[in-house]
C-alpha cells in the first residue's frame, strides 16, 4: 500500500479557495463532479465519511459547489480585506466585470454609488480590457503564426492545464485575460497608482490575481455574491454612480462563446474558433485531444475554452448561477446589441466590414505594446501526480475490498465518486479514498454479518432444542438438589435451636453459680469477722495470763517469807503460774492459727471475686451466642424462602 501522504497528515488546515464545512454528509457527489483527481479526498471522521479539499489539486472550478445539495462547500475571496483596507484609508480603484451589470441591472448604479461612498477612487469596465485581449489575440496569432492554441481568460482552465496537462502549457495563449489587460492598462497607460480590485463572477480569479506571474497588478477578488451580500448587510447612503463606465464589444465576453464572437466580428466567420465550455466537457475534451492540440493538428484559430457551461454570466461566484435567471442572459443581449449598434462610430459598428473593424481596432490600440500584455505560466503538475499501483499493490487493495472476482471488480456503480472500481482502487492507493467508501464492500460486510447472525441464531435454536430435550432431567436433578438443600437448612435450623436452648441452660446454671459464689463470699466474710473477735479474746487471755503470772510470782515470794505457813500457798501459786503459762501458750497458738485462717479467707475472697468476673464473662458470651443463634435461625429461614422462590422459578422455566 502507498504511504500516507503529507496532505493527510495535515488534514483540516486547508488554506485553499474552496473548503468543506460541518454540513458534509460524505455523499461523494463532489468527487464524481470533480474533473481533478485527488482534489476531493474522502476521509473517515468519527466513523463518518467526509469529503475534504486538497488546495494543491483544486482549480476552484466550482463543480463541487454546484453538486453539493447540503451547502457543505464554501469559498473565500477578498471582500472582507477589501473593505478593511478602504476603512484604513487605502486608495483603491475597481475594475468591473461586464457580467455585474447583466446580473444586477437595477441595482448596478446603486452598488457602485455605495462603493464610492465607502472610498473607492474610480471605476473602469473590464469590457475595455476585453477589447485589448481581442486585439492582443489577433495580433499575437498573426505575428507569431500561433494557431490552434487555447484561450486563457478562464483561470480554472489555466489551473487545470498547469496541474493536469502541463504538456499543453505551450499552447496556452500568452495574452492576458480581460481583467489583467484592463488592470495593466490602468497601471501603465493611465498611471493609476491605486491598488486595484476586481468585481468578479469567478472564484478562481483569485488564483489568477495571486499568481506570481502576474506581479500583483490586481490586489483583490470581489465575487458578486460576497460583495453584494456585504453591501446589503452594511448599507450606506449614497447617490447612484454612472461616471467612467466604458463599454466595447468586449462586454459580451461573459457570454458563452463571447471571445469567439468578438473574433468573428473582426475577422469574419471564416475564422474557425472551437467553442468548448462546461466543467466536465471542457476537461474531457482537453484530455481526449491533448496530443492533437499539442501537435498543432487542429484547424482552429484557437479553442475558446470556458469552465462554466453558460459562460461567466453564471460564474462560480454569482448567486444567479443556482437559478439560471433568464433575465441575466437578456441583459447581456441588450449590452451586445448596444455594442454593435450601427449608429455608434467605433471599431465595433455594424456599418463596417470585419476588415474595417479590425483596422479601426488596431488604430485604436496602436500606442499599446503587446509585450506589456503577455504573461507566463507555471508547471504545477508535480503536486498533482497520481501514482499507479503495481499489480501486486492493486491486488492487495482488491483483496481488502473483498473484490475477489472479475465481476466484483467491474461493478463500476460510481457510488464512491469514481467512474470505475479500478479508479477507486487507484484512489485508495493514493490516499484519496478509503475502503469503507465502497458501498458494495459495506453491503458484502452487511451480508456476512447477516449470515453470521443467522448461523448464531441456528446455534441458539439447536442449544435450546437440546435443552428442551434434557430439561426433564435437569428439573429432576434440580429438585433433588433443592430437597437436599432444604434438609440441610432444616438440620442447621435444628442444631441452631438446640445450641440456643443449651446456651440458655448454661446461662441459668452460671447464674446459680454466681449466686453461690456471692453467698460463699458473704459466709467467708462472716467467718473472718468471728476470727477477728476470737483474736481479740486470745489477746485478752494472754494479758490476763501475764497478770496472773505476776500475781503468782508475788504469792510465791510472800509464801517464802511465811515459811512453813506459806508452803501450801506456794504450791497453789505455782499451779496458778502453770495455768497462766499454759493459757498464754494456748492463746499464742490460737493467734497463729487465726492469722493463717485470715490469710486463707482473704485469698478465698479474692478467688471468689475472680470467679464472679468469669461468671459474668461466660454469661455475656452465652447471651451473645443466644442472640447469634437467633440470627442464624432467621438467616436460615430467609435462605429457605429464597430457595423456595428460586426453585419455583426454575420449575416455571422448565415447565415453559
């Protein structure tokens, strides 16, 4: 496949005269209407076909504008810049195409008056320049034996030859167009220093104006349509203007065959001029006869070539082009009649013979230098080459288009905008179109998708039939599985309920244990109280024993003093002392035991408190478990409801 072109990479920033707006629906009519291969490019944007314009290949012939039914094509001229420059005080004079009067006979003087009010310095009719062009053609042909050439007043024709038939550039008449002849005359012979604007019926005139070969003699192309719209949208109060408007027979140049008629008027009808016009006919004629024209093998004085079928009267920049208003043609006929009026004493008068008219014309322009009105042309074909794919490359494109038979490659429906499937393949190779722009490719893909859908439907039907055949087995298995599931849920519910009951029993037992622990703690505390009292009694016994020991000692002393008398008392005193010592010993042992018992009781109380905490924790866990068991039971019930609903739905499915 061919690499992507530079133009595709910079898509959307076209600076040509003609461009595409958002109204484009990608219908391809502009492609089929265009005589310039690759000037209209089909691209895909957001999965939509859009036709863009390649400015390097476009000759601004207007065919795509005529063909488009969606107002998706626009063009530019210099109207806005012209009025901006006038507003800045720029001195500008205006050259007027004679077709302007024919298109706006009632408003003509009003529009000129408005232009004068805007600041235009002066006006001159291009019909005067057309007379110079006619004089120049005849003079150049006769002096240079230059027969069989192609006329060049039409910039679209010139643009086509420069881009697509460069071998015919030597056959383009080098004498300037009426517009350029009028402008050159104003600059060189009238010494007008103003910038010049051309009131033009033609979009392509801007290409002629901007051509470096014409040295910027004219600065602005003001198409009828945009100029009149601007004046109507920005009206100024002004008197009608009629001065400095000159007309010769050149005023009929806008007519189909206007140049030819001028030549016949001067040379007689024996001078053979080939009239050719029309966006398709013109360029097809040149292609068919290029070798004959190049070899000077035609019998013609020259070919009067115009892009527009009805001449410049209905040029590409004229509103009436859409309606072909007959009033326009009638107006130019009146101008034609006035130009030939036998009462006029001019080179064009009916009272003269063609020879006399030519002599008068040569006399009128005797002071002109023909070289001032001669121009050059530029070979622009390098930007317009259409590459031919090799057989292998062509086969690859056909394969992508699914054109695998001779019949498919010869459908030639033209829906893509090209005359044949081969031309479409070449366009794809050059990046001018894409395979989705082929309606038969899309149709075949649609049929393929349809076949796939049918096959898929058959598979679904087969699977459904198989399912229907087996749904009894499926239903039985599903019922069996749901029964098992239901039994499992019942078991879960039973176990959960049993766990809940056991947990409640545990909670009740633990509550009794808690009561027992509390009672035990109270009893132990009470025993501790008794032990405290016993300890106090033991201490009293020890104190009394100590006192008794002291009394016994004193008694022993007194008995010793008494001698024999006190011997019996001494025995008693000794016994009392023994009893006191034994009582003290017993009380001391009791105190020691009481201390051990008190420590044990304190330990029991501490352990009793721990037991109570454990009981509370167990009770809390038990209560939580009871709650969880209740929630589990509720969840099981919910699962049972859902299961029953699903089972019912599945049974309904299999019953259906």
